C-alpha cells in the first residue's frame, strides 16, 4: 500500500502572525521530505495541521492514519522516568508487550540513555529529553513520521544519531522533517520544500 499525505488548500492563521496559507502539496513515502525556511515561515504549523492538533481550513488526507510525531517541544511528565513514560506510551499505542521492553531498551541504548532512564524528567538535561521525544515518535513504528526540529538541544553526537535514525526510517516510511539543518539529512531520495510567510516558494529534489 502506498503511503501519502495530501494537502489541498490548507490554511491556518493565527491572530498575531505566522501560519500557512492555501497550501496544496503531496508528500510521498520512501524519500526524505525536508521543510526548510526561516522561523515563522509555517513549518511547524504545517506539521501540526497534518497531526490534527490545530484546526485548519482545507483538506488533508493521510494514508494510513498511523502517524508518529515529535514536536519541537514535548511536554513531558516531570516526575515520571523516561523508561516509565516510554512504557506508558507503548501501551497506549498497542505495542505488543512481548516486544515493547526490548524496543525501548534498544532505543535507550542507541541514544546513550540507558544509565539515565530511571531518573525523573525533572533531573534530565534538555538534550536527554529531546532524545526521549524522538524515541516516543518511532516507538510503535508508524508509517508516517513527522519531526519538528529534531536536532534541537542535541550535542554533535546526538545530532548525528538522530539524523541517522531519521535517514534510515525514510527508507520504509513517509518522513517529513522541519529543520534548519538540511545538510544533516543527505540521502539519495531527498526532497526539499522551502516555505516563507506561510507559502511554498520552492520545491526540488536534491
């Protein structure tokens, strides 16, 4: 089954500024879709519309509706540990208990969080919290993955591991990434969608 996200005439305006206006664009799987543009260009708003966390005008059809989303800032429960949180997320998303623990430990190890996973979030650095944010998005292996500034707050090693994970997932899923660092996501099948003032100003395969 092909995977796609299709936007037709999508508009989301805020009272202050920003948002997107009359966007019509289709995102397909098995390529890395990058959203680039200055702050306030509409990148985050576009992702929020796809997930459905904000109301918008127009039409969005995502096939299938299995979506993993890592927002720019994830409000984590401060007194819950990373491991407890990920187990709770996995259960809500119906990840089989037989594989949930192994998958969590694999991802904690990948990001170097195993020794800190028992600590409450209130005691973790912003970089560690961001890694947990990325893990929760991919935990149930959704067919559509949205990442909003996934390299934020990470050190160089964390950025490379996060970028490598996203590049790998783009081989089998529909991945859309909002980023100021497109050079970190170099893959053979890459598409750059450039936004400014809420509109698409350029699209290219690069």
